[in-house]
C-alpha cells in the first residue's frame, strides 16, 4: 500500500524549519505551490514559447503557457478522482492528506514545462546536439562523464526541477520554495543522466543531485541504486504525465483543425473513434443533441475535444486506481496511457500516427524547428565561448548581456557552461530570435 502519510509532506525546500499553515489560512500548503508558480516570471515567459505551431499567428494556437494551464486543469481532475476513490480505503486520519492529491498534481502540472527552452521540443534537441555533434563537443574532456551526459541528453523536465529548486544568484535558498511533494511529482525519470541511455529522459542534473536525494529521502521514496542515483517514481508523477499526454495529443489535433491541416471530417472522425457505439451510446446521444445547437465548425470540434478529454481523464484515473498496489513494489515505469481500454487505445494510436504524418511534419512546424536549431546553436556557441574565455573585448561585451541571476558560483567548466544553458533555455522565442539577429549583425539596435 502507498504510504501517503510519507509521500505527501508539507515541508518546503529551503524553508524546512518554518511552519506555514494556521487556522486562518484559506489556502492549503499545496494550493500555495500553485499560486507561487502562476505568479512567477518563468511561468509568464511560457506565453512566448512554442508548443508545436509557430507563434504568433493570425489564428490563435496553443503556446507553452496555455498548454500548462490546460494540463493543470486536467491534472486537478485526475487527482480529485483518484483521491475520491482511495479515501474510502484509508483511515480517517488520512482523509485530509489524500484530499490534497488534486492540489499537488495540479501544481506539478502547472510547472512541468518551466524548464523547456524556446522553439518547442526542437529546442531540447538543439541544446543536446550542440554538445553531441556541434562546437560544444570540444568541452567534453573538461567535465566528468556524468556532467557531460547532462548536456548531451539535455532534458526539459530535469531543467524544470533546476528552475524550481536551484538558488540562482540573488534569489532565495530553495528556489521557488515549493513543497517536497510537488517537486517530487514533477520528476518523470527519478535518476541521473548517465542512466538515460543517450536519450533525453532523466530527472535531475548533477548540480541538483543532492537536492533530489534530500527530497526523496524525506518522502521515503524507494532508492534503487546509489551510483548512479536512482529512485522509484513518486506515484503522483503518473497522474502529471497522464494529464500532459491527454492535453498535448488531443489539443494538437484541435489546433491542426484550426490551421486547416486537418479537415473537419478528419478531425471529427479522430475524436469519434474514442467512443464505442454500444457502451458509449448515452455520451454519443449527448454529443449529437449539443452539436445540433452549434453550426460553427471550430465550436463543434471544441465540444468533441472536451468530451474526449473527459473520457480519457476518467480512464486514466481508473488505470491509476487499478495499479495502486503495484506502485510501491514495481520499479518499471509504465505510463497510464500504455494501458488505455478499447476503443480509446486504438483511437489514440491513430491520433499519434496522424499527428506524426500530418501535424508534426507540417511545413510551418518544420520551419520553426530548423530556425530554432540554428538560433540556439549560435547563442550557445558565442556565450559559452565568452564565459570560458572572458578576457577578450567581445567576450566582455557578450557577458554584459547575461543577467546577473545566471552568474554561477560554480566556476568549473561545468558550472560556466550551465550558466549559459540556464540563460538560453529561459529565453522566449522572440527574445532568442532578436538576440540572435543582433549578435550576428543581422539587425542593429535603433536602426529601422
């Protein structure tokens, strides 16, 4: 059985000796986590970070900020469904603890993309490839193998943990000072990069390794190995992951319809596939009666999308409940999406296939990925050269452009490179583009 009394802990990173809750508080400790994230600068910058399609455009599509808000909404529903189901099996003293699951999952969902660089997933690949095959390869012999894999397997999820927990220059200890439970619920792959097998799937950089160990130890998460450091997932990660999977798979289809990449008929069919003509007849009747009142194609697709998300949310919650006794004993990471019931599984497989063929290979998507690749590679090259060799005239000028919060007390090559990765990965699409134009001489300030 999951030890919720251990895994749900209200201590805050960096503020462990302080007590925050009192009888007059209208928000729980974990609801405060959500609010700290939504009012932060890194969260606001997500509004100008590409989700899939280029920004801005004449037709509004999702960016990282709207995606994160939607994932948080679905995550809260998932958490509340799970909490309602498990409360019946818990002792009365556990009721308030399990009741916080929805708040924790929602906060973790809100923060899950804070470490993603500009230009969508291509930004992650661009950073990793700069070190694997690009100019950054020359620094390999100046860092440890473990540190090098942090860069060559750059992972937005691990970077989100750093953004939330690291004490950047001039900032307070503990970063956002979130609760241990919220921080643990963000880490999809609770091991260091040397276990990633060359893929961008790990949970924390070497710089945050001891912070994660501290959190995992306090929450009594099961440790699988010491070197390299490896823990079993916090169970709530499965709900955060499911909320993300639901939203990006389904919302990308809706965006593709708005952009006329998919026709109305194609989109309607993709969504109808999630419903069984017999077992889901009541839902289908409800859809038909509501669509009879709406003629706008975008509004009709939005209604379909809402019904599909609702169905997937219920099914993922059921999957979690059915596996709840396996989480404390199984070290295998099996996403809830892997065991969707039919017809949802078959429908989701088709969505993934169509997305890969028509959406992610759409010309506009490919063009922004190529541009982002070139822009981030150039920014990394010039700024890393500046921090490694800071005495030249050009280096001094470039270093003056890096905000003081990215000054790293770790003056090893690893620390210096990481300070630039922090700077570049935190940029918005537009800021990165404008800075690239200026430092390459393509655009001069004040000259039209």
